[in-house]
C-alpha cells in the first residue's frame, strides 16, 4: 500500500477546528482509494510561541523537511501583536517559506455554480470566473535587504527594499507559463513598471521567458489597473503572474469573487522538497472555538495536495465532487449564507455531512 507522510500545522484561531475536520476526511478518502496517510501534528505560529517560545521551532522545521507534504491551517492572534517582529506568528510563516524555498504560490479562484449568489459582485460578472494567481513567495519586499527602522534628526525612519534578480523572476514566470499551457493559454503579468525599476526588470525578464512559449498570449497590467479589472471584468483573466507584495493583495481581492475567502485553497511549491498546502484565509480569532469556521478551503487545499504532491488525482476529484454536492444541497457555513439558502451549519456539522458523502 502506498503511504504518504504529512506534517500537520493546525496553528492558531480556527486552525485546530478545521484541521480536525480535514484529518477525518483525509482518513476516509485515503481508505477508500487504497493508500495510507501518516499524520504528524507539530506546533507552529502562536501555538509554538506558547509551547516553545518561538513561532517556528527547529523540531517543526525538521518534521516538515522529512514529510511528503505540509498541511497548514492558519496562524495569528492579536495577543502576540506586542511581541518583537521576529517573535510574532507571521514571522514563523515567512521562515517556513524561506526554509523550504517555497518560491511559487498557486492560488486558484474558480466559481462554484451553487455559490454565485454569495459573491458581492453581480452574478453575471462572476459566473465564468476561473483564474489562477501565481505569486512569487520568497523574495520581493518581504525579504529584501536592507530593511529596518533608524533614528534620524527628522525623527524615526522605516524602510523596506523591494528586490528581484533575473533568476528569481524567470523561475516563477516559468511556473506561470507552464500552468497556462494546461489551461486557457493566457498569462497576465502584473507589475508597476511605469514607476519601479524592479518592475521594469520583472517585465523584461517575463518577456524573455515568453519567447519560449509562443502559443501563450502574454499581456501586462499595472497593479492598480489589475485590481480594478478583477472587480470590473474578472473573467478576462486566466493566469495572473506577479510578485510577492502585489500577489498578496490581488489574491485576496480575487478571493472575494467567490463569495468568501473561506472557500479558497493554495499551494506553495519548490523545485525539490515538500510543498505547503493551506487555505487562503486567516486564523479568524473572533470566531475561534465557536464552531463557525468554514473548513472547505482547507479541504480543497487537501485536494490540491492529493493532486500535486501525491498524484492521487482520482481521490482529489472525488473529494471536490463531494464538496460540490454538499453545497448544491444548500448547506452553508455562516460566511456563505444568503437569502437563497436556509440550511446553516457549523464547522463540525459540515465535516459530518461530507463524511457521509464519502462513505
């Protein structure tokens, strides 16, 4: 029997709740399709600060490196906001990405037909949305040097550096073009080349990569226009290629096209080694422990893991279809409720309904 090792990082807030549901569902799916999943749960984020004093302990890193994939729920809690930057949960996430060299973040955004009315945009604008944001994840302004805060005669000064090398741009562009080749043959590269030198290099290197993919249509948009276009006409996009900061912002805008950020999965990948699969949403500490969380984004992240990390495509499709059936039957967590739906359920009940479908 095939066996896969997963490092589970429940993290903070609603993380443990959605992890519990996901663990149960993956057990059911793996048994049904004849493979084994071995789970190892490790501290990460705020939970690791509580247990180890730091957000990303070395023991957690070693487990991640020794696994076939990492499944992360959510991190962050306001009670840690007063800690020094290097000790906050979010720093642990940046360290995870850099330690595993997770340079490519893949965020699919596809409308589920039964949820078109849950979007804040009109149904006609979102019904055909099927796009992917490809975000560079280990460079750019979040990792650039120099950075810091200094005292000056005019007061305190803070600074960060947005920086990219040709190599970093080319490798993420390759991911985007290869993905577009499997989809609708279109890449829109998003930058700010009219203002930023680093974006001018981004555009130049992306064009050079595109020369190898003559069958792929390459267009360019400035980030401010891209944000507007995602709201004005989102169905124009197939693959959006962009840097770390711009991708962070645009992927959250794109998330809301589906009606809830609680619906979107993501994968962070490297050339060699385990990928990290995680829902796009945050830890939602305001609803933690109240059984209100939506576990679907983590479940869909698990489906991405089954496809990308394990090549268990049939199992992934089966899970995705079961989720679609539950939603089509009208079951919703609170974040998805609209006037047209009447069957509100909590996190645990959503898991139970799905488990029944999978048996």
